[in-house]
C-alpha cells in the first residue's frame, strides 16, 4: 500500500514539474520579457525644467557615459528615501573604484517640491544627486515619456500622497539601457552598473 502511495506521489510531483517546466515557465518568461520590452520602449522626450539650483535644465543633461534617473517626491514615506539611500551607497562604492555616473532625482510632486525643498532633501545624502522640478504639466509629460505612472491619492483631511512607479532608469548617451529597482540587492545593482560603465 505504501509503495502505491509513493508511486502516486511521484506521479503527481512529476506531473506538476512537467506542468511548470513546459507550460507555466514559458508563460512566466514571456510576461517578464514583455515587461522589459515595455519599459525599454520608452524613449524619453525633450524638456526644459528647473534644477535644484534654480537653473534651467534640459534633455542634454542626460547625455554621457552612464546616467540614472529616478522619479519620486520629497514627502514620500518609504520607497523614495529607500531608493535614494541605495543609490547613495552605490555611488560610494563606485567612488572608491574611481568610477562615476550622474544621478538625477525628478520630482513628480512639483506643487510642493520647489527647487529649495528638493535641494534641502537631497542634502541628506552623501553624494551628489541632481534634483529637477518645474511646471506640473511638463513634469507629467516627461514622466510619461519614460513610462512612469503617478497619481495623487487624497485623504479625508485633504492631504495627499502620490502613488508612483519607481524604477531607477539607466541611460547611456540619453538612451535607455537597463533599470534597477529598490527591491534588488546592492550587489545585483552594482553588477548591472559596472557592466555598463
């Protein structure tokens, strides 16, 4: 009886493995590839905004060997400070290796994030991260051109938070090459960045 149960169990496990390897895995990989292709399909756009020093800034600033752009906001309770702290650690590691790349923080909350607010916020990080803000409609168009979704979520007292997508987009000469996430560990992110430098 126990031999029959064992054979049945092996048959079920084999069936599940077959189902995963030959049916579910290809579907999963296909969805992942589509997701990557979806992000890579965004090309950005020309823009004219204001940096944290109240100077005009445009798409030419994204040119160069390797640039990271991250859309967030200074009132963000978790994801933004977590992501920027991670970028700060990466910049420290690269500095020790004499490697540099530019990092831009673009506010999706320009109504509250004036240049001074952004500058003060970014001063909490050890390395140079360039803040960008400006007219809401221009910020919206720029974020859309990179596939960033954001929306205000209002509470009963009229205060709001912003729900937004949060990849760190990596550019080479202004063009998308890869992305990293706050969910990735430092080693994985560094490996991607070193490969592109």
